[in-house]
C-alpha cells in the first residue's frame, strides 16, 4: 500500500503544507504504510526544497527510514518507512 500527497493545490500556503506533510506521515505510521509519495511538482523547486527541509527536521526524520528523490521525475519525492 502507498499513500500519495499532491501539494499543487496548497503550494503557496506554508502552514497548510506543513500540516498536510505531518498528516500524511502520521497516517502512514498509523496504517503501517511503507511508502508515501509526495508531489511538490516541478516548478522552480522551492516547494520541493521546503518538503525536504520539513522531512529533515530531527523529530520528523526519526519517524521514517529514508527519503528518495525520483530520478525520473524531478517533481516527486518518496518517503520510505520500515516497521519491526
């Protein structure tokens, strides 16, 4: 199972972006989903940088296993989770 978060609709609302990112991570943990696909879109890259900064926060980083930037689609980031 995979969760998907498309940020196109809220690209210019900072607080909404952080809440949406936190909500999808919490949902992944609750449902033990192994992969979350986040779509910041291609654009100028500012939204993707914001997503990566959010994911790099220590309290968030402790919740997932690794982040993968899609090598075929610049506008997509994968967050992998590992459960015991």
